[in-house]
C-alpha cells in the first residue's frame, strides 16, 4: 500500500477507534469498513480487525469498569460459551465472496443499530442463564467468524430486551468484545499460522484514540450524533462489500 493511502487509512482507523470506544465498542466493524474501502484482502482484514479490537476493548473495558458500570453477574453467562465458539469461528476462513457478503450484512446491521436510539433506559428483568448462555454462544461464533467482537450485537440485544441500562450494556459489551477478540484471533492464528504484522502499524493509533474516546464516553459524552455519523459510514461500506 502506498504511504499516502496508509496515512489516510490510519486516520480513518483513529476516528473509528475514538467514536466506537465512546459508546463502549472496540470498532471492529468500523475497521473492517475502512480496510474494505481501501481494498485490503479478507485474509488481512479479519486478523487485523481482531488485533485492533483487543487494544481498544482493553481500554474501553477498563474505563467503563473504573466508572462503576460493569456487572459481572450479567457478563459471565454471555461469555462462558462465547469464548470457545469465538475460537472456532476464528479458526474457520470463509471464501472471499462469502466473507464479503456476511461482513457486509454485519456492517448494515451495525448501521441500523446506530440509527436507533433506545426510548427507555431502565431494566425490566435480567435474562435467564439458559437464554444468556445460548445467545452468548451464537454471538461468540459470529464474532470469530467475521472478525468482530460480538458487542455490536450484544449491546442492542441488552437494550432491546431491557436487560441492562445503557452504561452497563456498554461496559459488559466492552469486556465481551475483549474476550471474544482474543479467542477469535487465537483461532485465526492457529488456522493460518500467521500473525497480522500489518496490524502493528495501527496499534499506537487506536490506543491513543481509544483512550480518549472511552474516557469521554464513560463519563459525559453524548452518543446520538456519533451514532448517526457511524451509521452513514457503515452503510456505505456494507453496500460496497455486498454489491462489488
């Protein structure tokens, strides 16, 4: 990749890390969108997104936990089955055209999620252990398969079902993303025997941007405008993947 394109991609990834971390996410779908727009191969996109996810999710998880929003009781049933299934999903490598369609659908789902603002921010009831474990396993497998952390699905599920308030959902999702990204990357490396050295170009970028975003987001940042802007970017990238 020419240096000028590399710089533009790094700038885009920094923006994604900042915006996503502000809402408790690590940014995998945004990194995938950015790398897809620059024409990188799926074999590079998936592990790179997972590496960057681990960096930003670690920071976001710490910030939201330190702000007092994390709930272990809500987290562990979703995580217990998601971790091994994220490893399995990371081990599998889809053909390029199927990968593009699946990830394109993930990006469009992500965009729809950011267009929607929950009307209420209260807790109706916590999920049963069976429901949480089953849902977590499905999300973990999808996370590893697509190179995302699964939080882009877990957060709207927690809010839609009124299982958690917004800040708690963000905190739980951040740590859910972290453990699934680690498992997914381990599975991918085990399958391909390659570490994405390309990702190291962007590690420092996402650490700085993710720290700033998660610090503001865990305290007093308004998410509405950010979600709308992210939705536009994800929609463009998702349609590009599906139809090109």
